[in-house]
C-alpha cells in the first residue's frame, strides 16, 4: 500500500530537503504537488484541502530550528500533518510506554486497541460490505483475544444471506480453536444475535463476536438489519471492516455505516496489497472514528494495531529527517534547561521557575531525563526515583501553579489562607495540596540558596558525589 503516494511525496520533499532557505513560493509550489499526489492516491478532496491548508500555514509561520534546514522542517510538518490525518491527533497515548514495559507485562497492542470494558459477555459487532474481510477479521480478533488475553470467546455468524458464510466462520473457529455458535437454519440475524448473547452468558464467555452479513453495495435493508442488531446487542465495539483496495468508495461506505448504524472504529484489511491507500488516509478525517486495526494478510495472525506515526513514516519514507528535527526540537528544550540551571546557580527559584521545570520534566518524558542533564546529581536522582514522581502528579502540581496570579508565582510569601482557597478551587484540588506544593517549593528554593553558597552546581556535585 501507499507505494505511488510515497514515491510522489518523496520526489516533492526531496526537492525541498537540501534547500537552505524556503520562500512562500517554494512552499506553495510544493503543496501544489502534494495536493496532486494525495488526490491521485484517492484521498478524499475535503481531506486533501484541509491537509494542504494546514501544512501551508504551519510551514510559512514556522521558525526554523538551529540545526536543521527549512526543507527538513517542512518535511517534519508534512509528517505531523499526516499523522494527524490518520490519527486525529499527534502522538497517541499508546506511544508513551516503552517496549520493555509493554513486553514485561505481556501487553498486546492489537487487543488493547479495542475498548472492551463492559460486563461480560462483551459483544463486538463486525460490519461492512461483503468480501471486505469481516469473517476473516472476526476469527483473527477471536484468536488474539484467546491467546494474548486468555479470553473465552464465542463467535457467531449472522449472515443468513449466504448459507456458506455461517459455515465459513465455523471452519475458521475450528482452525483457531475459538468456539462458534451452533448453526440453526432459518433464524433471522436478530434471533441469532440474541441466541449468541444468551449462550455467551450461559457458557461463561468473556467476549461474543457477531459477524454480520454484507452486501456487495450499500442498501437500506442491510443498514436497517445491522442497526437493529446493534440496538439489541449494545456492542462495546462496532467495527467497520473495509478493504483498503476499494479506493474512493471507502469514504462513502464509512460515512453510510457511521450515520446509519454507528461505528466505534475501523479495521482496514488488505493493507498488504498494492492499493493506493488514499481511502485509509481519508477515513479517519471523514468519519471521526479511529482506524484501530489493520489486516496484513490472509493468515490468522496477520492483524496489527494501526499506528498512525508508523504508517505516516512508511508513506514519507523519511524517518531520518523526522527524527533529526525532533532531536533538534528537544535540544531547544535543553537550552531552556540550561537557562534555568543558571538562574538556579544564582540562588533564584520562584514558582515560575518551578513551573518551567515541571514542564521541561514532562516534555522530556521523565524526571530522570532532566536530572541526567545536570552534572553529578546521582544521589538526588535516586531520591526522586524513590519518591515515585510520575506524570499525573506533575500535571496536578502544574495546575496548582497555573491557578496562581503572576504576582503570587513571583512572591509566594503573599499566598495566605484566602488565596490558597482560591488557588485550590481553580486547580480542582484541596488547600492541603496547595500547602504541600508551597512547602516543596520552599525546600527547593532553600536548596538553590545552598547551591549558590557551595559555589554552584559543581560544588553541589562534589558534595553529593
Ligand atoms: P467477508 O465477506 O467480509 O466476511 O470477507 P472474508 O472474511 O470472507 O474475506 C474475503 C477474502 O479476503 C478472503 O479470501 C480472505 O482470506 C481475504 N482477506 C481478508 N483479510 C485480508 C487481509 O488483510 N489481507 C489479504 N491479503 N487478504 C485478506
């Protein structure tokens, strides 16, 4: 998938890559070509317009980082806009965790992409056109839930249009070792769905996957039938399965299903094929529903989490430039950290400094990151690790400082009872928490004074070893 698009975008951006300076005309010219490339890849027109406008505005207004060229900067902007188009946002929460942590807890990105937090048996409804890969994907999901999450899964085919369909699911069930609902000929989809949930309850199943019938094209009867099934089963996930190869039609299909049935997410199949991929690029933007999974082959284990940044990376094929710009952006934060360190050496440390420190810590990803920048703080690092400072705690403390006026931040001594009450209310917390933060600030400010007495950070480092 994406080969054509990738090649065209590559050509456009390659031209920019080495440029020492970029004019508005350069950006305009490049965006014209990006626009054509996206349209040729079947991306829906409104999505293309939005994309190009966004990139143009950002590219023109953007300050170029010290160590990269303007061309590299534009590539990063295009990359981020692609991620946004695919995910609706930059940097999903899933990426906050590192691989080690994930594997340590035996987590599985595929099953975690699904929201299955209701009382068992949790229904998952699979919808889509005939031949989109619904039945195959049902079995793939069933198998994953069974092996990775040790769930007891029941699958049922509601496809009464094609007698072979129910049989097909039974065969896949046998192949994967996932139970399927016994077939009773002559039952309507709604009856089968009810029977499946009944059986799910009686048999102690965790999840019931309902594979609905598909038609070759959208029709009213199909929509009503599926909507009815959704109403009575109240599924935790309603997944629209779409074939990445169907091009522009995918947008029509997704819109129809989303409006008439309601979907919670999208599964894109045949990503392994040589489709132009534009449908995939449009679907999130058009429906507002996330692409959760992608099918990458006919085999039962060919199912992956849809990761927008990886897919964007694959489209652009310029991972090196993207990470270079990211690194440069991070080094600006290092500059800020150094500025703060100089202030601290002078023994100055008010609540604004504390706020900026919190922000840096959060941006760096972890406390250890910031401490690593300061010379010789081995002991302090251990203490902070022991205190178990985490992101949400820092966010809460930030909220408290943000509820203060500028004057309060500069002169914390003026914060007495009534101000504390107001600050706590503003941050959605208690006066005790405000007190705790003020005390922490005092201790830090005192430490800064000590640091100054000992002759700056170097002195501190010598003391602490
Ligand atoms: P349904 O009619 O929507 O239930 O579609 P099926 O599950 O029967 O799939 C139709 C065909 O597509 C089958 O031959 C599958 O093996 C194939 N298929 C499904 N998903 C994928 C995929 O991700 N990649 C490839 N290459 N083939 C797939």
